[in-house]
């Protein structure tokens, strides 16, 4: 694992963070809040990791997917209740409040999308 700051990924992370904050603050329900937000959050996490670590695409993608799936399955077991954070808005936003199979699909599609983009971009960098 090599440490290497990659400004392109950091700019993408920062932009996605602003978009996710806007979605969280402005939209309370609907497709964009629940599905697009989940699609984008794995891309955000992927870009954050790639901002500082020079890892292979597959390792980064699988790591982010593992994190997203773990958090989603913790929702199935009411992790907020166990941590006594059920009423905490920020914890609910970060960890989520309910398990959903469509969320798993959104995470998977988001990872496939960013891995494909990164693969294409890395091939153009090598030329």
C-alpha cells in the first residue's frame, strides 16, 4: 500500500460530499434521497480512499463494498438501538435506520460504475 495524494480523487470526493449534504438537507423522501444517495455514497467513499492510498481498483472497490454492506446489515440488527443512538439524527444519517435490499443494489451499481470509470481513466494515464 502506497500513500499518494491524488487531487483528482479528492476533488471528486469533495464535490460528492457537497452533493450528499445537499441531498440530506433538502430532500426528505423519494428516489434521489434513498437510491441515488446510496449510489453516490459508495463512490464518495471510493474517491476518499483513492485520494490518499494508491491501491488497486479491485481492492478499493471490494473494500468499499464490504464497508457499505456491513453497515447495511448492521441496520438489519438495529445497531442504532444497541448503541443507544436511535434518536441521534447524525448517527441515523451516517449509519442509516433500516435495512433495504435496494440499498445493496445501489451500492453494487455505484461500485461497478466508479471501478469502470477508474479503470478507463487509469488506462488513459498509462498511454
